C-alpha cells in the first residue's frame, strides 16, 4: 500500500521535528527541508544539526532530509516534482523580533518569499495537498496592548467581563499597529497563505500560534523563553526580563498538542482558513509565574534581572481564544498544561551535560 508523503519545512526545529515523528507514526513518509539557519540566526549553540541526525537515525526508512533553502525556488520545485506531497507543513522561519531588525532582507525573504515559493510549488505540482502554515500572534502587532489591562501581583490580566477574557480571537485587526519587522514579514506570509486558499481554492490554513514549546526546543535569549528560562535556572546564568516588570503573560502550547491540530485539519481540511492557536486559559503564565514554577520544580532560586525597556512590538498580555478551532474540530484537546510542560522541559534539560547547556549566547 502506497504511503502518503508529508513535506515539512524547518524539519529539525521544535514544531518541524515533532511533525516528522508524529506523521511517520501515522503512516506517512516524510520529506524534511532544513538548512539549519537557526545556527546563523542565534549562534552555533542554537544549531539543530543534532536533531537532524537524530531524525535520520530514528526514521531511516521513512525520513528523507534535504539541506535546502526555501528561498531557492528551483530546488523546491525539484523536490515537489519528485514527491508530490499530500501534506505540506511549513514551519521554517526567522522567528525573532530583535534579529529581524538586524537583517531585514534576510528576515523578509525567509518568512515571506520562502512562503510564496512553497505555496507556488504546491499549486504547480500537488494542488490538492493540504497546506498548513505556522503563523504567529505577532500578526496582530501591538493591538493587544491597547486592551484595558489590570496589574496584579505577578501578572497583567483583563477583567472577566471583557469580551477577550477567554482569549483573543481571529477578529482582532492586524493593521494600524506596531508589529516589528518580524511581525510584518509573517503578516505577508499569513495573507499569502489565505489568498492561495481563497483565490485558487487550495486547502490552506494559518495557525496563529502563541508561545510554542516543548523539550526539543533549542531556546535562546531571543526566542523560546520557557526553554531558555529553564536552561538559565539549571546553569545559574542570569535571565534578563525585558520590560513590563516580568508580568507579561503568554499562553504556551506544547509542540505535540500543536502538531495534533495539524493532523485534525489534514483529516478534514478547509479552504483559506485562520485559527488562533495557543495554550488559551488552559495553559498560560507570566514570566514571574514561570519562575515560581521552575523554582518549585528545581528547588533552587532563579537568577534574573529586570530591564526597564521592553522589546519593540512585544505583547504585555496575550492569551489565544481557540474556540473557533475547537468548534470545527471538537475531537482535539490539550494534553499538556503549563506545569506539566515546564516539568518535562526541566527533566530533559537537567540530564544534559553542563557544557551542552552553557553557551556563548547565554550571557548576552
């Protein structure tokens, strides 16, 4: 019996690698595309080469890896022409606000042009495929910061009577706000994915993620705060909190729970749809609350420093409303809450050699 092929970009990253193993377990052959640009973005200690080697070793018969750049349309065409995937999971990205301002052309060509290349290759060679794009809540810019937030002891929050108390839904506007250049490049990609769905009738979805995490996350100071925070706790490195007194709130979703949404969408796809997808009220925390949980789990104090200046375009409070997705896919649900997530990350990282946890960027 012929197996379906899933093509995964960013296949050695957090969500990409989770997707590879998940869909192989579901009976797919998987083609991965990842040229380890995370090493270029964040330094050698953020490299995902180890994950590539692990995937090849773990799935020698069902995983094929290509070290291609998604900005190279001709090479993408060759892969699509050969494999004609039934499912395209697009996770590759430049993921950092701060890094985007250093190299705007790199950020935009990876995030926007790369997405366009993948959409067009899908349309030309496998137009009936399901196309899943890992978008971001940063498409809303800083509009969430205009909500009537209230300051509590260790977090910002919103009144229970407010329409967005259960989370921000897909009706929040994306224009007339400060996005960061990263947010702008992801907006371009997000709109392209919607347009290829609605204009060409393709089965596309934008999943606008909150904080995505899990034990496979190669967290750095500029991206992946829970993973990096746990790493700082174990090594004793000082964690820098940028603005908002550490009371900024994020909803966190485990990589497995997110990839499981991919599978539900694949089984019953729609055309040109958008879903907000994060931990919702089920799984969220402020940075100070995350520190409390880590200290409880590790039985040691976390060293941190509060910086007055926040990152440009950063959210003070963001919780996703996942009502739309759960209505369309009622069989999907969470398997990880915030404490279970942090415990898993901590238990994996504490077993790693100290020299692997310590890195040149940890003290930036």
